[in-house]
């Protein structure tokens, strides 16, 4: 752990551009894309090839989404190159998350103490000429800036922590104790997170099955590609299928709009006998929010079943819901 701490990627230290430094000095946060880009550059360094300890990431919902994409992409590459000579270059990603927190009073005290220590260190370096000067943050010198930074962190990371916990489970760690006490709790948390992960052999056995989210994402991409190819390569057939959907499917669907399901025996057998026409119908309807099951029953007979979500419609029967356990009587009276 000591070696990892020495090689840790501290996000605040990476933000050295003039614009980034100005934001930090004012107690703000740098843009998500800039932060993520700098992190990726640092992770590519040879010293980080066997793992990295990152401090200060992710802190926003956007950064969490970027991290999820990174994890998904790494797992995808791990599956793709498994069993090949390149497998060693794409190991299974393992992320461990620890979020430490203290109350505002203690946070401000620690920031100001860090500022005093930095000023004293720099004074000694200037007097003796030995050592290196270290950065003194504005937030470490001003109570107002320190409080503002704490407020931004607390408000800005709440939603991010919730989003992060959906993919990378973790427990919040109270960091108000000593370094040794907090370190012990952190190690216990990391050990607990490791116990939630599959063993390597188990993971390798099931990783050939991609996650549902990844399949859904790819499915949408492939759907768009297919629709574009229909228009480009089979424009006449594509137009004919769309025409049948408009003239024949939609009137039937509209009559069953409150049911959520419609069955269609098409009269346009000539259109759906064309190569790829059934696939076109399925893809077009799916893109429009319908689930279409197409069946070729032979002899020029094509059957379709359409399912879709129905609107919530209040029942106009005159009944009144008076709550559970309350009887309702409805009296019908012939009009005079």
C-alpha cells in the first residue's frame, strides 16, 4: 500500500493548466471532460500499468458515466482478446471505491491546517535553500473559500455517489479519526468489496455472455445501421414496406390503441415476399416504439403481431374510489 500511495494519481495535482488552477483557487471544480482526459493520460504512464490509486475521482454524475463507459469498454476488450496472444494486454478491470467524509467544521480546520503547514514548509525551503516549494491553495488560506469548497463537494457529489453505487458498490467511511484508524477501515472496506466479486475462473467462464446493458446499447447501434442501409441499398423495397405500415398497419393499430396489441394478416404479400422486407418492418416498427413479431406462414401468407404501451385511461363508469375498506354504492336512475 505504501508503494501505491507514493505513485497515487492525485487529481488536484494534475490540474495544472492556468484555467484549471484559477477554478481550483476559487474553490470550484474543473470541467468533467478535462478531468477525465488528464486521468486517462496519467493511467497510460508505465508506472500505472499494474494498477493505480486515484484520489479525487469521480466527483460528478458525468464523471461516473465516463467511468462506467471505461469499465464496460475494458470488459468488452477482455472478452474480445481472451485466449489470444494479446489477452495479457486486456485484463479484467477491477475497481474499488472508497469515499471518505468529515463534517464541515473538521473539513475547514484540516484545509486551513494544510495551508499553514505548506506556508511553513515553503518558508524553511526559502531560508535554507533545501527542498522544494509546494503549492499553497487559496482554499487552504481562506475560511470562506474552504467552506465554499466543502459546500460544492457535498452538493455536487451526492448525486454522483448515488450513481456510482449502482455499478461500483461501496460504503461511506467516516474519516474524522486518526490516519491509522481510517487506514484500517479503508482496508476492511476494500477487502469487503473484493469478496463481492467473482473468482477469476468463475468470471472467465461466464464473461462470454455480455451484460444486458451492453447488448441493448449495441442493439440500438445496429438498428440505426440497418435502417440506414435499407434506405441506401434497398430504397424501393424500404419505401414499399413503410407504405404498407402506414396504409394497413396503422389503421388496425389505432383501432386497438387501448388494448396494446394488434394482429394483422397482410394483404400485401407481394411486398413482404421481397428479400429483407420482414426485417425492415420489424426494425421500422421497433424504432417507432412498437414490438413487432413477423411470421411467414408460407404460401404467401404473412402474419404480424404488434405490441405497444397503452395510455393510462381513467374508467368513465361513475365509480368513486373512497379508499381501502370503504364500500361504494352506485345508484343508477332513469332520466325523467
